[in-house]
C-alpha cells in the first residue's frame, strides 16, 4: 500500500501525526506534505481507498499533472461575478455547492474554493476582487504635508498649498490636487474636479471627519453632514459615509495613497519653486500620471490598467452639467417681507413674515426655503449695497402687511414721539418707490424709544433734518449715543459744582 493512502487512512481514524509516524515509519515532513496535498485537493481516504498505488503516486507526485476528483469551479465566471455589487466568494461557493449536489458530484470545501481562486488570480495576472467592488466607493482626505508657494521676486515663501487626495480602493487609481485653503467652497470644488477626473460617480464617498464636510459624528447619534456637502452628493446621486472617528482603517486606501504621494510627488517636487497653485497643479498632474501608469511591484499591470478595464465601466455617468457650489445661511423675514444678505434685500411671500428661513446662495442666484420648500428665488444682487429685489406676487393687497403694519401706522407711532421724528419717518417712507422697503429701518429707529427718552430722539431728529444727512439707523443711533453721553457728562459736572465748599474773601484776607 502506498504510504500516502495509509497516512490518510490512519488520519481518518483520528490518530495523531506522531502515532502515524511510528506506524508508517516515515518522517514528519512526509506526513505534513501528504496532509497539505490532500487538503489542497480536498481528498479524503474514502475517495482514494480503491485507487492503485500508481494512481496514488500520480495524485501525490510533485512533477505529474494533478487530477481533480471534485467538480472544478469555473474561476473565470467567479472572477467576473465578483465585480457585481453584493456578490461575495461565500455566495458563489454556496451556488457552486448547490449545483454539485443537484448533479450528484463531489464539491470543494469553502477554504479550498477560496485558495484555488487566489491561485487562479495569480496565475492569470488578474486583480483580486475580494473585499472591494469596482465603482463602489472613493476615499478622500487631505495630506499632512504641504507644498510651499513662493514670491519669486523676493525669494521667500508667501503661502502653502494643501494636497487633496482621492483614491478608488478597487483599482487604487489616485487623484491629487493642490488648493490654497481647506474651506467649504474649496472642499466642494475639489470633489467636483475629482469626479470629472475619474469620469464617473462611485456609489459612495468616504471622507474623514473634517468640519467642512461633517458637522457631527458621535458614536451613538445620527451623522450630521454639512448641508452644502449633502446637496452636492445628492446632485451626483451618491452617498457620503464618513469613516469612523479614530478608525483610519475605514479609509486605508487613501491613507496609504497619502504616503505614496508624499514620496512620489512632494519629495520629487521639493526643489521646485512654485509661484502659484495653478503652476503646482500642472506639475502634480504629470507626476500623478506616472504613479497611475507605473506597474505594481508584484504585478505586471498598473492602476490605470485596472481602472480603465475593470472599474470605469462600473462608475455611474456624470450629470450633463457640473454641480455649482452654494452656501447655506439662516435668516428671519423682516417686517417688510424681505430677507437681508450682504446688505441687499430679497422679498418672500408676505405670509412668511417673521419666519425663520434657509437661504441658498450660489454665484448667480439667491433661493429661499421654508421647512425644505422653496418659497422664493432671485438673481443675486452684486456691486451696490442696499438694493431691493421685490416681486409683486410677494406683496400683500394694497401694500398692506399681513400683520397690518403700514406707513400710516409708523407715522402715528412717530407722532407720539414728536413732530421731528414724524418728519424723519415720513421722509424715509417717501424716499423709495415701494414704502415697504423702508419698514425695517423705520421699525428699528422707532424701537429706540424703548431705551432712550423721547426728547432726546426729537433732538437727534431735528439735528439730522437741519444738517440734511442720510437718516440710516446706524447714523441715528450713533448721534443718539453721542448726545446721551454728552448730557450725562454735563449733569455729572453740574452735580459736582453744586456740592462744592467755597471759601469767601475773608478767608484769604481780602477786606478792601
């Protein structure tokens, strides 16, 4: 009997290697190699007990062709199926087992199934698909190292460039771009450029927990994503899933890519003196292309090869137009049913008076939202301040506000303070085509009567009318504070003089 058959027979009886050595009279390495070969081919004693010694030698011989006694999986099919979302090696093995059982054929165990797939990948110079899916995600982060930007005339560093890094984990295809800041607008624009570079959109984006993207990421609470970042993701139909706090392995690919870029780009460009971000990015793209085209150390293919042939087809198409960055602000609708942004004013329907709203500000548009619904949009006003963008549909009938605030009501309120104040309010209301545009200013001026005496407000109004200066709230209050401080000082000096002890002429000897 061949020693291999006897070793497997004794193994099936549960004997230890040491006991088998004493029975078969062979070295431990013989037993170990027999075990390894049997495990590799999923061979048991029951499968070979009827084989001849020559057949056993053919199976266990090192130089002869291996004969498989199990249904051989189609690993080309396995490799292609693993590219599809959600497909795992375990799932494909289970399907393989079901087919073998239906055909009444012996099948490989899961461990052997996985090992043979790995050998198939190595033999055919393929990319291992276990763990990552093509087009599934992109990992993004900023590199720790920076590039200096020089003033060439003075030969000194004037600023530094931060490196944004993105990588597709499946193909390890890398994108890198320099930027002069890490603010929200730059963060969004870097993502837009990244997706344009990749030529498609992955299923998810995995960033670090920097504040420009992630507002809050606590362990047992919902993740709060910056509104502009979330809007950008929705526009490109992707999902933002930040890495767990203090878990760098969640974005291991980008972490390793940062190390590669540090040595392959930053180190290579260390002697260059860039005078602008644009100049730095031109050189970065050249070096980046070299990295992506360079073959892996233990493979004959490169990042670019895997990306173009196996990952790009799984990225979703880019929208027709790139996303335009917009920031979000909070505002309260004023009494004149306008909101203020950068000292210009934009109307909303008057029924939203004094409501809190969200303002979406892009380069060309101002959009106003209330509880997620857009209630108004205007072209953005630039250049001159104190401009009004007012839509007639937003105005109440006969220019009356929902809460009955109108010009007559402001005038009556001003009359109770004094005639000069009434003239000031009247002039303000008559200075614009639509008097509602002055409601907020009139309200602010008249509200000062809650903190200052009416006679002082009248004095300021009279002085402004005499000097014919612009009656803005800021001017009015500044002059009011000045007069109040002056009056307080005069009153204090008078009090000090009345309480002084004065010596007469007799005290100094003056009797004449």
